[in-house]
C-alpha cells in the first residue's frame, strides 16, 4: 500500500508494498490456469507481482508493468521474465495513450490524494474519468483513477485484481466508483481481513476481484479471512459464483458483509414500516471549527490564570466527558472541576476586545506559539475570532467505539468538531427524538451509513448521521429517564436495547420479533467486525 498522507519523501514514492501472499493469490485467481494472457500491472513498484509471476512459474503471453518512480522501475526491470516490458511513466498518461488491451490487470495502486499530483497528472486523470463517464474530483484518491483506468484497458472478458483501501466500501468520494464497478462488471468478489494487512499505517485494505463475461448478470460476494496467510489455502473456485445481487443505488458496500436476508431487510424495512430518518426531524452539522482546539478549548485553570471568565463559554469536546443521554449543567460543572477542557474561548474582534490585559496576554501567547499561522486561523481577519459560534439542541458524537451516541444538550454547551451539532426542527419533541434513537435498528443503520477506521473507530459525517433510520414516536419520551439512568450507571447497551426494542420497534412501529432480531443481529455483526480491528 502506497500511502501518502503527510507527503514525506518515502510516501511520495510509495513506501508500503504488497505482501507476497497477497500478490501470489491475486495472480493465482486471475490467471487460473490460462497460458496466453496479456497482463498489466499499472503501478509495479519494485516488482512484487513480477517476482510472484516468476516464482510460481505462471505462463502468459506478455506482461506490461508501469511505474512512475525511476528507481523502482529499474529494480522491476532487473527481474528476469520473458515477454516483460517495464515502462517508466505515469499510469494515467499510459492509459490514455496505449491502444493495447489486457486479459488481466493486477496490482496495488498508490493511495495518493490528487492534490499531490502535478497539473499534467491531474489532466490525464481527468481524461480517464471522462472516458468512463464519471465526474473528476480533486478530493478523490489515485487508487480510484487506477481502478477505473485499468477497467477501460480490459478486453471483452477481462479481469482486475487489486489491493485497495476498504474505503471503497464506504466513503462518499468512492460512491460513483461503486456504481461504475457494479454496472461494468458481472462478477465482483471482495476479500477482507480481520487483522490489518498494513498495521503500521492502520489502513484496512480489501482485495477487489472483478470479472467481465458479457452477460446481463451483476453479482457480488464478500469473504472475510483472518489474515493474509489464509489466502494460501483458499480455493479460487469458490470465487467463481458470487450470489448476492448488486444494488445499483448509492448504498455503501458495507451491505455485502451481510447475508442476503439481512441485506433485503435493511433495504426494505424503511418503506415496509414507514420509518423515517434522523434528517426528517433534525439538521446535523459539524461542530465549531476553531482551527486549533488545543488553544481555544481550555480548563478552568487557564481561565483563571488569564482572567478570561467573560470569554469562557461552557463546552464539551470529548465523548468521555459525557456518560449520559442528557448533558446537564451539573455534568458540565463536574467536568469543569475535573481539569477537563470544559471552556471554549470566544473572543470578539480586536476593536471590541479593547485592552483586556488577560485576553491580550493569551492572544500574545497564541502568536508566540504560531497558532495564528494555522490553515484556519491564518485566513481570518482576526485570527482569534472563531466563526459559527452557536449552541445546538443536541450532540451526535462523530467518532465512536461501541456505538454512536445522541445526547441532549441541556447544559447549553458549545462543542468543537469532535462532535456534530444537532438542531431539532419545529414541532419535534427533543426528548422523544433522542429516546427514539436508542434501538437496534438505528444502531444497525449507523454501522451501514458510517465508515470504520483501522483502529476500530466508527465515524459518521453529518449527512451520514441524517440517513440513520429513526423510529420516532412522541410516546418514546417516557423512556428518556430510564435510558439516561442506565447510561449513567454504565449498563451494557444490550440491557438497554432489550427494553427499547420492545417499546420502540415492536410496539411503536409494529416490527415482528424476527425483524427485531435481524436488526440486532446486523448491528452486532457489523460492530463486532469493526471493533475487532482495534485488537
């Protein structure tokens, strides 16, 4: 995996390479006894796939390897293989200029944000998207254009086999890629791993194995293995007949971790039981973007040291500071006394600030530490004036461990971008709204709509949170004190769901016991899979 996050020299040339077991398996699956394939590797690095071609004595007609980095291309070129061509160029340029077509394209494309491309690379990448009828976006990643470009270079019955980030299954920028793959290929197999293949970079990857066969069928299957070593004993024959129907809508491919019965349940339950979503009742927005949380969020000691009482507003910034369904003024006071960063500094502009000595000293302290030169702070008229200061009705925690929580903001506290702000629409009862969220169906949809990270964290962006199903009934507000008490007493979520599923799902929306069990089963399956990433 060639991860480029901080643009170090190692990462810019691509420093994380495919394990032999993975390269060997992709070739075994792709070639599958054929002897006359034209093979392409669009980003060969120092030649891991070429080495496996040689080591396993695969027969083929030709192999073309493209590599942008000159040193890596030289290494790959030293591998002794007949009918091999190594081309030192950018794959996007090669893709747009070559007339050759391939039976099999394999590899581990670079994980590089398009912002790191030079202008010519961006132009060539845009051409690839245009040829595929897709919209080019600089917010995307290079592995997306590699997958699309490689697909366009296939013969009529071609295959691709790639190691790519599991983001394919979840992130919004890969949505159009999911739709493209679903329509372009007839068979798709996704292989994931319980253990991280690249633990040093906490990046979850999957194997994407796609085939064209000219039929009208579009099927997909997911298989999860313990780790890459399990590939050695995996029979490629079981990948020939995926059985799940591909959904051509914009649903995330997290669905395909589930059985067909579970997928059908999630796809149909909203319409079947007329269940709305969070977005029906509330607007979810990012929290306050300070540009420097460590500077603008402070404990009581800092407020006292600089005499900043008039600028210090109550705030909550970490999920650990909220152990309840209702965040009260008393909860905030406890945080304040516990040395937690329970204050948000809200300064007026320089003219209105005047000569307040404590504020001037603290602002000077920020300038000494170059807080004023940050990306967000540096573009403000007065760098210390944080925009979009607004209290919300509730909080929705952005990054979560066991499950995402929705919390009433009774303390009228502010929150930073570690939590989302939830604003209730008119005539919606916030007590009923919040209580209605705590059920197995909503938690199952939080796993499907969100995205998991390598450390087992579930993250939901505002638009994703708004898509979570919410079986709202005003009578559910009666559950509020009970749920709040159980959360404060650190009761297991399963104990809470036994109560809420019965009242919210069965009695409120008429779900059968089988449907309730399915919702709970889906939530447990997806959350367990995610949490295991942290072990």
